[in-house]
């Protein structure tokens, strides 16, 4: 793990190198994904079944076997046991309650000329959610992606989840049942994204695709964007912790582990003005790491992309955070609300020493699908608003068009668009359909 100091003349260059994108666009991956998408577009179910057999080692006798029967979801809810079911239901209730506050409603008003103006809010009709499978299972991703869609009023939520070797995860299926997912298909990878975007004989085309995945999934989402909407192109997980030196160093070390264990490209950065405290956290890392189940992954992540940064003060630490726009920002300080006004960019902000980032991953309520790789500068967490559309409303009165028509006519003629101008002018009193 790198140890940096903001007073070092080379700090800016060191920080830039540390936070350089871990995932680059891979030409070979891009070509492979384009080939997969083209095959699904032209051959539909047949291509999806072939790729599923090749990549997931799952041979299905017919396309209908891709869909998980509703009874199987209900069975999974029973199979997981009481403790896990109650945990999923508790998390779902909190996530649903939080997202209900995000729901937008239609509105309209009339101006002084009697023109009606407003906005009609409506849900997209069908959404596709991608849930990773294989090395790990992510029932929390089911809740975080499906529940905002359902709160928004999406009629048909289609879930795809890879099941390598045909192994289905009961927690994932139970989460789908609790979240109200309408249909589940046991496919993954770029072929699943292509199927959701273009539709096949068995899998319906959706209006928007959300959910995380590997580089093939991310590349596929990038390539189908425009045909369908997407949430974001997610990079490796990130956490940036600002600490005043009073939080238990073991807590901070474990918070860093919680992101580093995702994969070798994940990033954990700690900023603190107290060098002695940074040494304590380093000691905690060295003591706790050998006992971690995913120690090898954590070690590579911390050694290649992790850092401890000594800052002049907490204000400088926040300034660096704003520069990096992290996915997860922990303000592990005595008075986090005092620092909050200084924070400009972050996917999610975890305030106070007791607020572990992991709580947000599972059950606090806010969504854990967050912008990564500095994109928190211009984007936001997944939410109900991602599943709602806005249509503008305009209804002119006879009186109102007399004013608006004149304005539109002048501007249209200024752009040499005379048909635009005449369309507005014909509605003006005394003009009728006279020639120019």
C-alpha cells in the first residue's frame, strides 16, 4: 500500500497515477462482444443457448428452460430459512421505503394567458436487471435494482442471472420473489444484455437495462446504449475514508477490506492529518489481513491500488475527495455534519464512525448502485427517477397563442425555417392561411 503526503512536491503526480483507471477499453473484448450481440440479433434464442452452453457450461434442451418457473422462486423463499428470509424482507422494506420518497408526480399550471404547461411523469414499461452470478451471489443487487423499478411503477421487471453449471442460488431467487420480479432467466454475459436489448423469441426486449457485471457485460451495455437506456458503466468498487484519528483503527482497516475484497482492481484510500493514526491503521491491516477469507484478493487490491494519505487538515482531505469523486465516501470524524457542506462529489456519503459502508450495501435504504471512476461529478445513485420518464405538456389557449405565435414566428424566421414560422402565424387572429 502506498503512503503519500500532500506536502510532498510529487503528490499531485502520485495521486494521478494512483487513481488512473484500472479498467481500460479492451479492443479484443469489444470485438468479441460485438460478435455476440450480432449473433443474438440475427439468431435469437439459438445464439443465446449456444453462448450459455459455451460460457456457463449450461446446456439447455429448449429455450423455455431459460426461464425460472414462479414455483421455483417460491420454493427458494422457503429453502433459505427464517433468518435469511427475515434479513431479506427487512432490507427490502427499508429500500422500498427510502425509494418511495423519490417518486415524482405529474404537475401542471396555467400562465397568465391561459396556456397550460406542465410535465407528465410515467414509468417505463419494461426494465431488465442484470444480477451477477458465478464466483459470488448478490441478492442485495436484486433488491437494489428491482425495488426502485417497482416503486416507479414498471409493469414488467425482467431479471437475468448467470447460473454456471446450472447452479441456482436460493438467496438470489428468494430476493427476486420478495422484490416482485416478474420473470427470471438463467442467462448472463454479453448474450443476456443483447437479448434484453433486442429481444428474442423467448426473452422480451426491455426499455432500460440496469445492474452491474464484468467487463463483457459493461462493454455490452455500452454497445447497446441508444437501442435501450442503461443506468451507467460501472468500474471497480471504491471507498475513500476521511478520518480525524479517533475511530478504532480496526474498524477503518475492515472498512478498507470491505471494498478491496470485491476484486483486485477495487480501490481503498484513507486520508487523515495524523500520521501516527495512519501507522495504527497500517498495523491493524497487517494483523487482520491473514484471517480474512479473501485475503489474497484484498492484498493485491491494497498493494496495487490502495493508499494512506497524510493531509494538512480535514478540509484538505475533503478537497482531495472532491477531486476524486469517489463511489463511497466515509466521513469517519467526530462531527461529520460540519464537513458535509464541503463535500461536492460522492456517490454515497457515510457519516460518522458507526456508519460502516457495508450497511449501505445491504440494508440502510439508499441504493448501492453508485457512480464509479469519478463519474459522481455528473451522475447519481440508481433510483426511482431512472425508471420514470418525463413528457412536457403544452396546451395553448386562443388568447395565449397570439403572444407565443408572434415570438415563435420571429425566432423561426431568424433561423430561416419558414414553415415553422407560418405554422405559428396561421393561428394568429387576422392571418388565416394568407400567403407570405
